[in-house]
C-alpha cells in the first residue's frame, strides 16, 4: 500500500520535492500538497484501491501524511469486510 500511495503522490501530488525526500509521517501540506492536488490524489487512490472515500473522511487530516492516508484507506477497506 505504501508504494502505491507514494507512486500516486509522485504522479498527482505536484510536490516540489522528490518522494525519497518525504518521510512516511511528514506533513504533506507543509511539503507543498495543494487542495487541488489532494483531490487528484484522492481520485487516484479511489481508482487504485477500488474504494470510495465517505464524506466524513474527506478532510485535511485524512491526507496529512502517507501514514494518515494508509490508515484512512485501511479503514475503508476494513469496513467493506464487515458487511
């Protein structure tokens, strides 16, 4: 999951730094992630993991870091298993 998220960040994030300069817990917004880029990232994640972000997870906190994105995607995937 981490590698996929990093690949999507590299493609959609429009960050002014390379992905090898971003730690998993680094603040992506401080690193240059814009709100437009976060929407593009969200769409890429939805496609890559075949998920849909619920409204309550569409917030800055969900995309604050790679760790936060992994946690959010994991929660969405886990919620599908409990049906």
